[in-house]
């Protein structure tokens, strides 16, 4: 059966397509995130340390090296990590030698992530995420974060998430990874809303004519 839109429904279809187009356009916009990280270790029972951009830290046989990233979103999201050029920094563990005994129980880690807010030139967003260092035996260890999104920007338009768990064996370097997300810009949302309002107005006019 062939379907042909009547004169009554053509405006409705057009308005719906317009609204969908605005939504797709909003998600397709590319946003660039540029930033750096820093980190420091501290005893869980002690006072938290204050991490500094581009500065790492060390505790016993575990070292954190700061990282940096320059990524553009695709469909609103960009992944960070797994690369020597785009990451949230890296942990490196060494095996105990001689009389060394590494015990990471009660050790915490503060990760500082700072990057420019894409919508406002020169404005920088910073967030500190706290993780725990856990010994898993035979020199192996795990660093964990809670993995909750950190929101920033006007109306929380942007967010950053750090993947929550990193298992590290002696001699291994593990990059800290995550994602940055950009929700549709307010202008695009206004256009989308206008399209939906237009659709409603057309339906009301058609209803009055019946």
C-alpha cells in the first residue's frame, strides 16, 4: 500500500522533521576540550594533599605522572586515554627489591583535571577526584575512583568522567582514561523547542477547523 501524506498532515510532518533536524544538529556540533592533569598521594587518615597541574607524585613503588589532552567530541562525546598524547595521566609500579616491602593500605590519591571551558575563552574548569590505592598481593595493586560525572559550564553543559578502576602489576604503566561530554547548546535547544511549539500550533489550528 502506498502512503501519501494529505494536506492536513504535510505541515505536521514538516514540523516534526524540522524538530528532529534541530536535535540532530545540536548533537553533531563538535566541541574541543584541551586540558592537563596533576596528582598526589596521601595517607587516608591524614590531611588530603593539594594536587598541582603538570605535577605528579610518588608513594613507595607507585608513581603518578601528569598527562594532557586535546580532543574533539563526536556526537557529543570524546574518549580520553590509552595514548601517550591524550590521557588523564599514568600510574607506573615497580617491583620490590631487596628488603623493600610495599604496603599501600590506607593510601589515597587526588587527581586534578583542569581544562578550558569551550564556550568561554580563557575560563578554566578544575575538578579534584579522590581515589584509593589497594594492594592485591604479589606486588600487584589497584587504584579506584568512584566514576561519578563531574559537571561544569553554563547549565552544566559539559561533564567529565574518569573510568573507576585500574589494575597495575610491577613494571607496568597504566593510563588513566575517561570521557568528556558536551550536551546540546542552549541555542540549539531553543530552536528545537520552537520546532515543537510550531508543531503544536499547527495541530491546534487543524483541530479548530474540524
